[in-house]
C-alpha cells in the first residue's frame, strides 16, 4: 500500500480525523499555517505542495500558473481563461465556486440543516432580522470547498453587493465528519454575510462564506480587505459594488464553505442535490 493510500485510510477514520482536525489548538494552528503559507520561497513552496498532494487530489491542470512562489499563491490560484464557462441564461443563478453540494433545499420556517439530524436557524447564522424574514421558507444550498479545489468565489448573477456583515468566530473544521458531531457548527465559525440585489428582479440573494481551520481568512475585492483573526475593522459595511454574473468577489485562504440563500419561489436546478460536484459557473438555482 502506498504512503498516500495509507494516510488517506487513516484520515478517513472518523474518530481520528475529528481529533486531528478539531481537538487541537485550532486558532493557533490556523495562525501558524497562515504565516507559513505566505513565505515566498519557490523551493519551500514546491516541497509544501508535494506534501499537500499526499493528502489531497490536487489538480493544477486548469490553473493559470503552474509554479508558485508560496503555498498561499497555490491556494488562491487563478484559473486559465475559459476554464469555467458561465451559464448566461438570465433565468438561473450560477454556482459562485467549485464545490461539493452539502445539505440543501427548502428552509422550513427559519430552520435548515447542516447535516442530517443537525438543524440550525437563520437567526443563529445571519443575525440580521431583515434577512431572517427574507429567507423564511426560502431556499438554500450549502457548497463545500475541499482543500484542493479552486478557492476563489464569484457573483452568481448580475446585480449589486449592498452590505457585508463580518461575524468573528471559531475555526472548526467544516468537513462532513465535524458537521455530524458539532451542533450549529456554521454558526460558531468566522463568517461574512454578503447581501446582493439581483439586477432586473430586485430579489435579495445572500452568500455566506464560512472560514474554518487553516482558513480563517476571507478576501473581499470590492471592499479591498481581508477578514481574518487579525481583522479589527467594521463589522457592518455598506457598499455599492456593481457586479456581473461570474465576476470574482474574493477568495478563501484555503478551502471552506459558502451557503447561498434565496427567497421563496426560487428552486434548485434538477441535478443539484447532496453530494453533487459543481463547478463555478454552473446553473444552481432557477429564478421565480
């Protein structure tokens, strides 16, 4: 058995995976990895990427660059032009990122799922009373980015970014093992609530990027800031950034999760269900 196969087998044992990725000094480890990943040394970057490949199916074939000065540069890599065609149908929202679909479907009142048997509420996650009412009985889809995926995220539709709320928090792992064990996990972690208004229809669609262990850093281009454990800026930020479907909004410092919320009468595309692998630009939801 190869070293990679043996490491994968060990890490797929739920108890061991949970202990190694959660029962450690999460914030301290996250700060260290954040510092280490930004060291600009091509030799160190190549060695780090080689170790990374032992634990993940890292595919750089669609990356704009094939060599990197730091591990961080590889994490936040750009794609080759045309690598992700964006669905131009004005009747659909597209996926803002590459991801695996987690829990998704209708919000029941204000309750939704992070995993089977583990509910949480809009109040716990979004905080804002106006958004809680906007998505009562609405629609949601949880998009989980694995560590080896493309980590930038994009506008799902033409419109404007109106407001961002930054909520400081913990750095629990957000993999399926942790989601089955830690109640209201998404609501405990550091996150940004990004409110957008769709052009033409006026519907409010919200993206909630959620940081996690080794991540705890969300870059937002339209505000020219990076929100992380060192961030001491405003928690509530009004903005007026016009975006087109597919425009880049920002990136994670590593893999994590984005939850997309839409009002009632939106519906998921027929092939979007738990476990589906989606790419940025693929149709995700139908507008009313």
